């Protein structure tokens, strides 16, 4: 299985291949490389996984080919929490702020 295929397996949601490719390349991963055990344990792969989870937390509910893909608010919150836990674990300074920004200006 390639890195892009492994990232796609995080969810059954139809994440565009170009999105997965961009996420992988952002963390200096080659999407076509094998996603072996060492790769999946690497900081770069874990951060790419966190980006996919964060992307899923914002993904719209869609219907495609007669199949609906819907996430509840709880699902979206869980995606964010898991993503932020990975960022923290890997020492990445990313922090997502959701909601109204007016009070944080």
C-alpha cells in the first residue's frame, strides 16, 4: 500500500486524491512510496494523518453515487481532538482555532 492509499484509508469519506497528495508532500512524504510500518510510525506520516483528520473535521456532508457521507458534530469534534493530540505529540506548533474570531482580535 502506498502512502496516499494509507492516508485515504483513514476514512471512507471521498477525500480528493490531490488533497491527499498535497498533504503528504507538505510533510516531505512521497505519495507513491510504500507505507510500511516504519513510515506509518514516522513523525512526518503522523503529521500528515493529523492534517487529514483536520481536513475531515471541516469536510462537507456529501452524497456521491447514491451514498451519503455525513459527520455529526461529535464526529467532527473527535477528528479535531485526535488531530490536535497528534500535533502536540509530534511537537508541531499548529493550533487550530474554530468559531467566531471577533473576540480574539
